[in-house]
C-alpha cells in the first residue's frame, strides 16, 4: 500500500464521528486547562489516563494529543493578559505579550498568538508527514558531545533575551543551572543540594518555579498598582485585528519559528520550550529595534508561539517512530500504546499504519478546531482585564496553588511557589531576567548528563567536542554570541559614562 493511500485511510479514521468527538473533547479540555495557570497538560492527561483503558488506541491517542497541544495553545492566554504562563512552555510569551496587554493591545496579541500557533502547528504536522524518516536520521546522529554543544549554544543565546545587561542574563542562566542540579546525582544517585529536605530528592518542581517567577511575582508587584488595569480595548473585530505593520513584522518570525520548532521538537528532551526561547533570542538579534523587546514587540510573540506549536507536534516524531519520549507527557502517550500491546518504534508505521496515520491526520483537524475555538473566545479573554484585582488575584492565587499541588501532592511545593514569587520580585527590581533562569533550569541536568556521557565515551578527553562538525559549529556560534554580548555591554557602559559627563 502506498504512503498516499495510508494517509487517505488515516484521514478517514480521523474524521469518524467517535474520533472527531474525542478530538474536540481533547482540544477543548486542553485549552481550558491551559488557561488555568499551573494545571497543564501533564496533570490533565494523568487524571484522564484511566479513560483510555476503554477506548480504541487510536482514539485514546487522538484525545490525549488534543489535550497536550491544546494546553500549550491556550496557555498563552493568561501569559498575555496576566503575566501568568498557563504552562512553563508559555513563559517566553510573557516577555512581550503582557506589555502589549498593558498597552491596550491584548486582543491583537491574542489573535497574533492564535494565528502564529496555527501556522506553526500546521508546518509541524507537514514535517511530521513528509520528513519523519529524514528527521529521525538527523536526530539519531546526535551524540552526547553534539547535545552538550547544542545546549551550550542555547544557554548562551538565552542570555541575550535579557533587556538589560548580558552579564545579568548569563548570571540568571548560571542560577538556573545550579537550581536544576538539586536532587539526585545523575551518575551516582546520591542526593545533593537538598540540605536535608527529603522533598527535594526529586529536584525542584518546574511548575512551582515557573508559576512563582512569573505568576506570584506579578501578583506581588501588582499590589502597589492595585486598581490600575491599564487600557482595556473594545472587543470588536477592528480592535483585535493586527495592523498592517504588525503583519509585516510577524511573517518572518513566524517562518523562522517553524524551523526552530521543527528541529528542536525532534530532539528528545528539548521540544517547544527551548525552540521558543531560541526563536525569541534570534528575533531580538535580527530586529532593527531590539530595545522594543520586553516592551511589547509583536515579533516577541509571533516567533516563539510558532516555534512552540511546531515543536509540540514534531515531538511526536521520536515518540512514535523511535519509541523515545521527549518528556513525561510523551511518555504517557507511549503508555497508551503499551497498554494496548502496541510497541512504538520504527516498525509502527509499517505494522500499525492505521494508528500512526490516524493520529497524524487528526492533528490537522485538532489544529483547525483550536483556531476556530480561540478566535471567537478572544473577546471573552480580554474581558478578564475588567475584573477588579481584589476579586481576580485571589482566584488566580487559588488556581496557582491547586495547579502546583496537583502535580506532586506536596505542600512543600506550595512553599516553594511562594519563595519563588518573592525571589522573582527581587529579580524584577534588580533587573535580573527570569526567562534565562528558567531555561538554565531546564537544560542544566541535561547539560550535565551529556557532558558526563561524552567524557565516558572519550575516556576523559575534551577533544570529543571538536571531533564533530555539528559540535564545532555550535561552540563557535556560542563564542561569537559571547563576544557580541560583551561588546554590546562595553558599548552601553561607554555610552552611559558619556551621558553622565554631559549631564
């Protein structure tokens, strides 16, 4: 049977009434839990996993996948309106989405997010359909040295996300790496940096960290401005429609976001979050007005959201074709197959083409459903800004606490949420960026693990990092970025000294 015929068969499976119903249920639940800060797709899929015992494996995967990318799709809503990332993946959207909301352009930001997510997701599905075998070969070619060098590049690039000093950005990355090393040693299993707290044996909760740095921090900061919502736009098509300038500035970031999301989504352990941060750093570097980033630049939304959506969907490539889950959520997807006696891997496409292509073709339907679901809801989301702070923020705090507690059922994480909120506020008033810290936290453990593996393979020789062209290229680009960052910092310092003398 030809691939084209398998795709058509998969489309017929995806549009069956039962699968359409569960796809709609999945994307709707995903959008709702994405809007509620801290809950996320992982907790929702975990709670609904028992339902899959009674469903066909294709139907179960379609629903779970809808929850996964629906949650990340809807998580940008509170990132833009309240500076509260619905999921950690949406944290980068806070950097420019919330300033746009404060400027009275919340509807424009939400519509651009919806369009960018739809286009990014569509491109991700196209990559999944056309280039799965080739992309898998590229991903397999990455050894520990290549992964280490790529992550070094990602961390260095993250330092340029900061609006202020690149030195502070690098310091934030370093803090994030240290926090990521809390818990069990990846080599020996011994506890480290736990200071006697058994709750830290599994490391810090990324949900508590992200919600604290962005969500609780915003609530603490808003105490001094309570009652001042800023401009709330009229909820009309004209009010939410981006200007011609917005569209012109967004197309290139959206297309570049495609590439970042498609590449990082295929690498296990990376995915949409890293793709979004890399996209943001690139757009800031390429922009003719980098000073606008962090103040409400439309490119700071369009590129990362496109990268995020493309990364979420291409993450299914290693999951389905290699049987290698890129994250815990993908591991739950695999569990659905295992429970039905189906082994994911290179033979899945040939042994169970109905499952593979049925799920892939359902992504088109789910992505379209999300577009049709989110655009009419923009007016409702914008009206959240009219709710008085004394009613809105207690409810937000309640959802934050419920979301953080639901992940691990730990009261310790609630205290961690509060602590991270206070730390985030201190970082804000000292102009230390939270975005690079979060990326350092995510990449730190993987950076250590791949460095150790590379040292084991080379028997302690650092030469392994210059034996691969991919590794050399990543390290050279990272070195160039460091030089550019230091040059920019010195130039800004020289400019400030001149201004002081002139004053």
